[in-house]
């Protein structure tokens, strides 16, 4: 490609709107332009990088026998209501009505669409396993779109969905995706680490995130300095507390009643006071809160100190607990369902129902079924894990907390969607069984930004070869005819050999050309000037380390790799 023709609006200065290096460089290197908050147009250079990453992702998905499909962006609200996520996703989803007044949303993810797709098609165990994937634009109306494509409102995701007959099958599919993800990130030239993750709004059991370590990352990851433990801090915290609970789908969402006494509460919960939870809410990111239920007479007069003493807490911990409790606004607080964690005593195990606050003011959920076993630890553990703390796995090492960018996330969903949405298959005995599912995402456009965060210097981007928009840039310097002719010949030659080559044929000063070539980060630069030509050489610079060497013209083709 000739740079004189390329739509490449580079910028000399850092744009005011960009705080992180990848965002600055993507704008400066003319890769993209903002359309609206969190929404971008990708220009030729940016789109080329995206396509490279997509190609690598495709290769490894195809190799693991996943099959590519393309699913609708515009999704009927009914499937989201069936899966009981219409309210759960809340304002993160762009919702609208069509001309016939039917409700739709723009897909923030595609579990529902896939489940809907297969529920009518997959009949027997013989039709499974299946893994369907796509590469497509997702729409999420993020509260704080920022850092450019790192947290966009419209972004490209590679998402895959595995469908199996049982959990052993799911384990296999999950492992295949885990392996494929490691290959994808490695081939993109990214150093990504896998960490244990929370399942959040997706629900399900096991989950791993793939993280690119970078100061600009919005996630915190805990690493043990003694064993191989690595987990998202959200996850590490719930592991430390020893409790992790999942809300089953068949709860009722109801308006919060005014309950003042324990007997009113007994009636309401249909649980005798003796069996009630002695549970407190954990405030995760200031949002998550569980109803406090205790055996005291007046709910408004719960004696915190007694409660704490009963649990043999030290004074310091008691203070901390009190602080947490005080941040619970009243009996039932607001809750963000994706971030719920609770701490409770063993009696909770026997509870048939619990009250959990809803993500809407004055509403909460009743009869939430709590899965998993619980263990109680000190209330001090309500805090999220911090650097220097003991590792929850080996209990020997210390935790080190680092910032990371979540570039991929894999989930064992289990039968949550298939049960809610009636996606069954017939087993060998002709009995209907719910399909066991997994879901796997890579943020393609976020990965572009993450790659830049990991590969840059004060001059600009340093693309890893595999995802560079071009591999070679030729810089003819000056107006010398011989330089022009020779540069053109080299350009044609290298192109014919299959290289992706840029030639800076613009009528610009050498300084401008040098700066732009470094800014856009092409891995290999060949500078051709009249002096070097006289000596029969060109100057080659590898952007990775900015090392310059001279290559003899005759050897040019064989030396480039
Ligand atoms: P985050 O925690 O950063 O909000 P998420 O956990 O909500 O991400 P997932 O639902 O796991 O995201 O989606 C799969 C992948 O899609 C993520 O691992 C990430 O790489 C990418 N992704 C998610 N949200 C965005 C976004 N707003 N902009 C760009 N990429 C995103
Ligand atoms: Mg998110
Ligand atoms: Mg996340
Ligand atoms: Mg995620």
C-alpha cells in the first residue's frame, strides 16, 4: 500500500480525550476515530489489525472443531425474559420497540439466542456435542465507557457456546476452549495469564479469565508468590470468605414490605426465627447487600456487639463489621446481582429461602435458593483481599495484587439456560435432559488495545508481528530518482513474495516519515537513501528493539524473515 493513498490521519499531539496509552496511540496512529461515547469507526490500519486477530481466533476455533455462525444483533425480548435476564442486565442493554410494538434489544451477549436456536433443532444425544461461535459486534450501554475500545459501548467479540450432554462433556469442551484461548493469545504475541474468575451475571460454575497485565487494567488480580494460585480479586475474596453463592432462577421479585418485628418477618419468610439466617451483607464495590436477619426482637435494634461477641470476634474486627453494617441502608439495601456475596453461619444451609435485595429500589427477591455449602470465617474477611495477605489456596504464600485487562472469559454455564428455556435433548433411554452449556468470549477490539498497552514506547506502537497491520514499511528518503526507482522495485518485489508492505511515497520530510513509521509501529522499516544506495545497502530497523542494521541490497530478500 502506498502511504500517499492510505487513509491514515495521524496526530502529533496526544488527544485530550485519551488517558491511557493505547487509546492515545490508536487515535494518534490513525487507527480509529470516535463517533460517540464508547463508539468508534475503525480506519484502514485499525481494521487491518482487527482482521488479523479475528483470523487467528478463527483458526484456533476451527481447529478445536467449533463451527462459525452469525447470530442476530437485534434480539427479541422474549428469549431474555425466558432466561430471566431481561431485568438482570437492566440498563446495560439497549432496548427498543419495533413498529409493531414488539420489544427488542441489541445483543450484549448471545447465550439466549444460541439456546433458542438449538432448542428446536437438537433432538437427540447424537446431535451433541456442538460448539458454535461467531465474531460479531456486541452492544452494551456501559455506565462508564472509557479508555477507547478497552471499554466501548459497541465492541467486537468472538463468542462461542458449547453444548454437551453432561458435565463430563462440558469439562472437555471447556478444556478445549481453554487450550484454544492460550494459543490465540500466544499467537497474537500477547502475554496473557489465566486466572480464576467469578461467574457474575452469566451464572454457572467454573470460570477463568484471561488477563493481560497492565497498569491501565480495570481488574485486580491476586497472585500467590508460593503456589500457582491466580484469581480475580472478586473471586479471591469470595474464596477467602469461603462463601460463594449463586442465585437460582426461581425467585420472586417483590416489593419490599415494611417489616418491623421478628414475628412479622417469620410470617413473611415462612421460616421460624430459630432457623433464620444470621447473615450479613457483604458490600462489594459499595453495591451488594444482603438482608440482615437475626433472632433479635426488633430488627431496628439488633445488638451488634452481642452478635459479634457470639461469633468470637476481636474488637478490631467488630469495628470493621460495624462499619460495613452501617453502610447497609436499612433492612434491605440495593443490590447488584452480579456482585452478590454473603457470609452466613451454618444454619443458612438449612434455609429454604432468603431475602436478597433487588437491583431496584424498594424491591427484593424472595425464596432465593442458595447453592453451595458455606463455611464461616471471621467477619474481617468481608474485606476484599489485599497485597501481602495469605494465599487462600496454599495458605503459605503471600498474595501480590496486580492490575490486568480482561481479554477473554470462559464459563461453565451448566444447565441454567437450557432449563429456563427448555432446551432439551433425548438421552439413550429417550428421556428428555437439559443441554449442558458453556460460554466463551474474547474481546477482539479490547485485545487490540491490550496489545498496544503491552507493546509501546515513547515513539509509538510496537506491533507484535502476527497482528501488525503491515509487516514492512519502506521509507524512500529524498527526491533522488535512483532512490525512487529502487524503492519501488523493492516494494514490488517484497509484495510479490507475499509480504504486506507499506511504502511511504508521500512528499514529506524525512523526520515526518520516521516519526509516522514509529508511531504506527510497523515491525520492520527499510530506509532507502542515496548515500546508502551508493554503498549497496539499505538500513533496516526492527521496531521491537529499535535496532538498526545494514542489509546488502542483494541479500535483502533472503535476510527478511
Ligand atoms: P468487564 O468485566 O471488563 O466489564 P465482562 O466481564 O463484562 O467485561 P464478558 O461478558 O466476560 O465481559 O465478555 C467477554 C469479553 O468481552 C471480555 O472478556 C472482554 O474482553 C470483552 N468485553 C466485555 N465488555 C467489553 C466492552 N465494554 N468493551 C470492549 N470489550 C469488552
Ligand atoms: Mg462488563
Ligand atoms: Mg469481567
Ligand atoms: Mg467477563
